C-alpha cells in the first residue's frame, strides 16, 4: 500500500540550533514508533547565515546526550517552493513565524504553525534561541522540542492520517 507522506519543515533563524534539533528529535521519535515511512522531514532557516554548515556543536553535544545524532544535517534557507512542498512549516518563534507569513503565498499560509502550539502544557509559544546562552539553553530547547514532538505526532494520529503504534 502506497501512502502519501506527511511533509514537515522545522524552521528557525539560522538552521543550526533549534530547527535541526527539532528535526533530529522528531526523526528519533518516528524511528522509535516505526513511523518513518509516513513522513518526509527537514529543517531550514529564515536567514542564510549558515547555509551548508553543520548544526552548532553545542546543539549536537546536547542532542547526542539524548541519543539524537545531528551531525549529518546541513543548514539551508527556506525557499519559495517549501511553502507548496511541505504540509507543515513549524516555526520556533515569533520572528520566524512572521518572516514565514510575509514570504508565503496566501494559499499556503495555513501550513505555517508555531511548533510549541503542540505542547500547550509548556505555556509558552516560542522556543528560545540558545545560540548566545550556555549549556542549559540547549538542554531547555531539547526539553521543549521533545514535548512538542510528542504533541505534534499525537495530533497527527488523531486526524487518522497515520496509525498509532
């Protein structure tokens, strides 16, 4: 049976901290639940500061501590075709959300969401940028992203597009 994949793009500013972390965490969750065949996932930045670079080493080190390998990921910038190609563009904060909305053709605007809207128990809408912070900032991002990943997957399962395992 051929199933149409759900396409998800995680988006932050430079695509070296938050969005690759979200991509890695969500990929791990899918693998653990044997749901990889249902998805195409990627991450991108709203700015081209780090195109082609690996995720920040601090993000990689924090993630590897939780069994998430980010070393194979490379930063890229959101392109116009992403709005058509992806089913969900999940923004990490207000700035990224607004940048996406401004760049997005109107017919695709409903695809843009805040990632943390899928973790209402956190009572915040923005994943803070850990770039200028210490180690704790990267751990906090992982906590938030793990919660949102679980909530996002659960919301997709409620739609019936994918099965619960």
